[in-house]
C-alpha cells in the first residue's frame, strides 16, 4: 500500500499543523471483536503504562487515589497495564500488529506517517487507522517489526556494542530534534494534536490539553493540572523558578518522542555487516509515538530521566545521555511529580 501523503496545511496560528491524509488507510473492515479471534494474539510487553505503575504507584496508593475520587472504582493495576497491542498469527496474511484502546489516538498514526516521510528513523508503517463504531476504541494497524526490546537485549551486549547502540540512538534523536514546528513557537502534536503528559493520565487528571503557542503556556498548563492537589505557595515557587529559567535560557521548540524508554526501542543482531564473527546490533524500530510532538527542548531529557529514576547509568539512563542535559528542569519536574503522586 502506498505511503500516506504528507502536506503542509495552512491553519490559524493557534493550531498550526502538518497534515497527513489517512483517507486511503481507514477503510479496513477489521473490528475490535476480530482481535479476540483466532487470527490474533495479544502481546504482553512492559508497556509505558506498566512501567509507570511499577515505578511510582503501589496498591496502597491506588486505593488512596480511588478513595479521593482521582481514579474510577473499576480501576485495577492489571487492567491499566494490560497490553492493547495484538499480533496477527494468520499465516495467509502479512504479519502486522494492531494497537487498540480508548487511550489510543489517531494522532499517533499521523505522527508515524510524518516521521517516516521526513526522517530515516525506523518506525512501523501505518496500514490503516480508524475508530471502531461499536466500541469507540481507536485502532491503528501497523507493520510488524522483528526485534528484541533494548531492555531485554542490554545484558547480552558488550561495552563496545552498547556504545554503538547509543551512537545510533543519538543520531536518530538529532534527526528528530531537527524537525521544525510549523510555527516557531508552536507546542503540540502533529496535525494540531494536543499536548500530553502520561503521568497525569495515571491519576485520572486530564493528560492532554489544546496546542499552545509558547513555553510559558505549556508550563502553565502543567501547573494548572495540579490546582486541586498542589498548595498555592508550592505552585508559586515552581512557577517563579520556571519563569527565571525561561528568561535565562530561551528554550527552543524541538520535536520530541516523549516516551523513549528502552522498552520502546527494538534492536536486532544483523548478519550483514558482521566482521570477524562479531555481532552487529542495530536499532530496527522505535515504538509508541503517542506522546510525540513539538515541545520545549528540555522535555525529552526530563521524560528520559523520569524513566531512569534520575540516573544516567545503565540501560534506563542511556536515552538521557543522547540529548543535552537539563538538570534543573529535571529537579523541578521530579518535585512536581511527587506532588501528583501524593
């Protein structure tokens, strides 16, 4: 199937967008009920949701959040961490996967098409994207990439191979960060998609907001989501600190993955390119672009350090080493996150 067409669309300054037409991709007859049939099987990766839950919320905190009305009573750790990605097992069909949930957005399909058309970053090819009429869940059907999650492959890599993988990732991130926003101050997703912070979604606080036109508006949105939790004096301190840093550093807006964790990076030991029997590990896929878009230049580092628990050691901290450091911004973000967790 031909790649979707990518065009620059003129739009109001408040919601500039890059348009990727999905008209040729949304006609598939597959429904969510088909995913429960014999032609598909659910994958059970350590998803971004699962990573967050394991990292920051234990069962006591979940019950506390439910009692305070921040989570629905039907919420369970297993339900939120459940994989929503299905792999085809029908030998008569090309191998593919389908991402399906109420939390999935068609903006992710648009983003994948955009990244594939503008960069050399390896991403799944979108086959179709649509909303199932019966369940109202968004379905994104993508090509299947054979590979091993970096978090699983990391222990078997030697020091030289780890350095090589890091260099590959640094190159891809440099390419990603070179993508200019439609308007220099625009912050938001491709095609006018919203700003996102997955941490908020875990606490049933709105995880998205309308695209904004400045770093100040983005940070105000982040702080605004905590109005029922964060004491006014603490919010004032964080905001004043953010304002001082903005004035001193003058942040640029760059394209950001926003969830580039080792679980979302696929690697494979390629036979071609081996020399003298040495392994040749390559990054063959970067997954989960649900939080991607144009953000302040510090946001990729902040999100990477969030996964690495403020450490740049080992596999979890490798991503943070591939982008410029923003230590002060991480400290503010961690303090802000603690106020959300309690």
